[in-house]
């Protein structure tokens, strides 16, 4: 995730704000590999979406994956799950058939039989950077035991920068200082232990490889173009979130950080600068079973 506070990260407004850019940034090649994986499995195809939020992951994937599909959306927020159920009822799979959909309002720990029961594919979006290493190890081990593939998307890699109208990075010393504070904030405990932040994609890939998976990954950065009014609200939310996270790390620097926020917001509003935010997608499947890269 790229906002600073948990209640902002998981709010319906924030999730809606980012959904379109998420869809444009994702790796279609890795989605295709996941579709290949399911097409070689017996139907119906069981899919669990961990930390599903309002269901944007399902909305992207349903029509791109073969059916019939049986989905389980798991999230701790009952309101977001209700939103996901309403919109999920309208979705169709790649063959145009309605989905079977259930929701589970619970946390993601423990990684137990209830969480992954009757599942072929485990999916999650914008999640693993919030998790500690031991949770990723549990997930990798459980999927290895169950023979399940994973499609883990839009995990932040810790990098972000401003870009000019030519698409080139613009980095002043203050930008680097704020990014460093933000990266430190990402490593805070979100409830299960110290989060991995931008290290999470590489750590998960390593754990899955050690557990006997084949792993493919792809860079899937966000690009917010300078002067694009349709992306301005998201850019402003990102800058505000980075500022707030940095301030929590360095409360004595409030004046300096506030000046940085106001200056960069003005640059966005004037159309002088845009943003790039690093993410990675990952698809992994048991090496001993069907699938192809």
C-alpha cells in the first residue's frame, strides 16, 4: 500500500481512487499465466482473494480467467465486503457465466484450512508489503502443501519519485529525505509483526522458490502524468500520505515537511510534475504441476 494510515489505506474512497490506475498498471502477461494455470485444472476453479477490500481484484480478474469460478473474498472490513458482494453479483467469467461468490469477514492470520479450502489460485493485490516475513512464509508453505498457485499483484517496491513532462525523474534532496522517512514508516508493525514494505516482493519470490515453486515477476509501476486532471486527486492523496507518514517518523520536522508537501502539491496542481510509484506483480505455481512460462 502507498498511503500512510491504515484507515486511509483501506477506505472505500481510497480504493476507488486507485482502481483505474491499478488496472492499467498490472501485468497482463502474468494474468495470462494464471489463466493458463486454471485452464489446466478441473472446474469449477476455486479462487481466494486475500485482503479483498471492495473487490477490485475480482473485478479485474473475473473476465480474464476461465470459468466456472468459485470466489472467496476475505477481508476484516464488513462494509467493504458488502460493497464487493453487490458489485460481484454483476460480474461474469471469461465464458460469460455468473460467478459463485462467498465472503469471509476475518483477519488473514492464521493461514489455515478455512482460509485456503478448495482453492486452486490464491490472489492478493496491494497486500504483502503490509505483512511480516513470517506471514509470507506461512502463506508459501500452505500453498506448497495445497498445490495452489499464487497471483500477487501491485506490491509496492519502496520506490517513488516525481517526473517531469518528459517522463524523467525529478529528485531534490527533500524528496529523497521524505522518501527515506516513508520507507521507514512502511516497516512498522501493522498488527502481525514488522512489515516488509518494499522488500516484500523479493522476499516472497525467494520463499516460494525455496518451497518448490516456479516464479515469474514483472515491474508494474504507476505512472501519473503531469497535467492529467483525471489523476490529480490520486497524486494529491499520495503526497499527503507520504507527508503524514514522514511526519509520524520525524515529528520534530513538521515545518520542513509541511513546506515540502505544499510545494509539491502546487507542482502537481500546476501540471509541472507527475509521479511514478514502483510496484511488482508475481505469479508462482508448483514446479511439479502443470503450468508454463
